């Protein structure tokens, strides 16, 4: 698995690299297989397959869907779906309509504070979310960095925070399966669950039909990786590896640089 990265964001969601840039970076670091897993869209997938083929890199179709599980924002990675599958359209529409409404609220809050942001800024992308608002705050000197923008303005309970609506986790898994895809639980340790909560969450995920656990993830410790590997083995789940590369939006995360044991 040394040359695989199955969790990558591009400019189609909140990454800063274009698809050709990602393929070139992947080539430089010797990746043989990758998946573009933009948030709630598969817009970059076809271009990635095309560009990947030119460089001999296998590209697996992917997407990362934000879902709701008992009030928690849980990310499900879907792999292998056809981006044009009609069954995905309601998912894309649901997310885009919700974002449209939410972005209007955030826009008005920012404009009321004198921040220069226009309707056309948020219409420039299919998926325009908090990282893009964060970037505008940095460009205008209101925040010093993306993480500062989240900490002081866009994070939960901060002044520009507006919640999103999510698909239920089991619905997202069902849709991925209906599209003949595999559903993998993204970064299982990112959800602030206690040990007991994590165990009951993983059991629920298994009952909902989750196919795999993202086990090798940027920053995960040996013991975390070991735990997920064991868990996957016990319940016959796929083990995947992904960096969660976002380009300059998360500069500490490098493409394809994961620890494998
Ligand atoms: P949204 O879907 O619009 O609510 O934005 C969520 C995205 O913001 C996540 O997928 C992350 O990529 C990014 N994000 C969340 N928290 C932070 C943070 N503290 N610093 C940088 N990016 C963040
Ligand atoms: Fe993201
Ligand atoms: Fe995620
Ligand atoms: Zn991600």
C-alpha cells in the first residue's frame, strides 16, 4: 500500500490544487493509485481519470459525503460509483441547495460587518463552504490564517457559523451501495468519541453496512492504526489509506506521505 492515497481534495471542493496539479504531484511522489474524494461532489473524477491515464496512475472514482449520525458530522467516503449515476443526483442537489441557503446567511452576516464579499464570489464554485469564506477573511486581513479564521469566526459557536443539514449516515451508505460503490468510514478518530462511544459507533456503522475503515490517515499513531487494522480484520472490513490532502488550505497535510506498517 506504499503508493496509494485514497483521500484527496481538489479545487472542486475545498482543496487548492487543480486535478492536473494533483496528478503531477502524485507522479512526483511516486503514487500508483489515488482517489479524488471531494466533499459532496464527483466533479473532478472524469478529468482525474483522463489525466491519470496519461501518467500511468490509476484513479479510483471517489467522493466524501458529510452525514449525520446522532447529531455528529460523520464523513463517509464512497468509492467506485459512476459520477453520472442518476441515483447520486438527489444527493448533489440536497447538498447544493442546503449550501446555497447557508451561504446566503453567512454572506449577509459578513457584509453586515463590512467584509467585502459578493454573491458572485460564492457562485464561483459548485461546493463553496467555510474554507472558502475563511480564505476571504485571510485575504482581507480579518484573520491571520485559515485556522485562525475557523477558530475565531467560522468554527462552531463563532459569529459566522451556520449549521448545515446532512443526509443520515445510513442513507449515504445505502446510496453508495445502490450505485455499486464501497462505503468507507473516513478518519474514525476525528469525531471526539470516547472509547465506548467509538465502539458503539463502529458497531452501528457495521450494521448500516459500512465496507471499510480509513486506517492509515495523516497523523494517526501506531496504536490508532493497530486498533483500526484489528477491528477491520475482526469484522472483515476493507482497510484504506488516505492523507486528506487539501493543498494550501491544510498545509501540514502532504500528499501520499503516510506511515505504513
Ligand atoms: P463546511 O462543509 O462548509 O462546513 O466546511 C467544512 C470543511 O472545513 C471541512 O471539510 C474541513 O476541510 C474544513 N475545516 C474544518 N475545520 C477546520 C479548521 N479548524 N481549519 C481548517 N479547515 C477546517
Ligand atoms: Fe475539507
Ligand atoms: Fe473528512
Ligand atoms: Zn477529507
